[in-house]
């Protein structure tokens, strides 16, 4: 019996030592990753997303579509043509569209209503593949986001339809779905997680959401292009092997409304840089 107790104790000690070594290795990797992230942020002008933001401004001001007009009369929530601070106050309910819209959804609406552009063909493939440049709507959204950089997320989200969107987003965020029975919380409901070299923030925790939600749109080093929040939502659904989420849909807008509400008061630091 004494021999058995000795063996059990030795196994327990070995397990503890193995766990401690794994934890130490994890901490060491995280420290190196943080150095990498800080190096990326040290020189903001090294962020390739700024090139897309510059082009987005040009696209905003360029006459286009059957009506041959620019988007300069598009109302992003602060009045026609007002861009400064608009991103920080989105998503919001727009009475003229009778729905809650984020930045990209509003751009789509303005393209249709002001420029006369039929978005149906664009919506079949609105996001870039690996190595390809972010598409025009994404470039415009990146520029609009950059005009709120340094501000705090201040979307009111108090209109009844905004409240509904946040609640729907919360349900979707926590609901297990699809062939793998995954939810957003499968990856984003604990602190300190990561997949390979990619940190997985606890997005239902305000103090963590405030640090990361405002960094999107962001330049993804691994895919060499800007990824917007609409694209990020689509990509997460793809990784869960879910049905394709259409850009500007009620589903994607609800999830974004929930994340922005959770990140309320956090800094807008877009365009960010990600692994």
C-alpha cells in the first residue's frame, strides 16, 4: 500500500511539474508575442492599412455609379457628409432605412440611394481573399474609421431597434450552432486563450472588448490585407463551418452592435494591425 501511495504521489508531482513547465512556456511565448505586437504599433506610419484609408477618402469623393455623384452627401449619423467621429458613434438606427446599420452597411445603402449602384453583384463576393486588396467598400470604411481614431466608442444604442439588435447579437454570440456545435464563446469566453499565435480576447468582458474591438478595420499581416469587422464576422462563421453571413445583414449588424456595446468607452484605434 505504501508503495502504491508513493507511486501516486510521484505521478502527481510529475503532473504538477509538467503543468508548471507548460505554463512557463506559455508565458514566455506570450511575452515574445507582446514584443511583436508592440513593434508593429511602434511606428503607426508603417501600417499598410493607411494606404487603403487614403484610397478610401478618394473613393468617397469620386463621382461614381449611374448617377455619377460622390458619397459626400452620405449621412453617417452626424449629418450629410460629416465623417469625423461618425465611426465612433456606429452602429445606430437610421430612420431613412428603418434599420440598424454599421459603417459598411451604411456605405452600401448610400451607394444604392445616392449613386444608384446595384450592390447585388458586389455582395456575392464583398471581401478579399488572402493576398488580395480590401475592396472599395472596405477601403472607404477604413478611411471613415480612421477619422475616429483616438476617440471613444460612444454609440448610444438606446433606440428600441438598437436595443433589439444588441440583444439579438448577444443571443447569437452565445448560441451554439452548426455541424461542430460552436458558438462565438467557444473561442471568446475566457481570458488568456489563443489559437497558434493569435490571441483570443474575452469579448463578453468589457475590459477586454474595449482593448480590441476599436482596432478593426485592421491590417492582417498573415493575409496581407485589411480586414473589416463585417469580414471578421464572416470569417468566424466560416471557421465554425456555418452558413455564409451576408455583408450588411441583420445577423452581422446585430453581432457588431453587441460587441460595440460591450466595448463602450473603449478607444477607437483603427486601422489596427493584427498578426
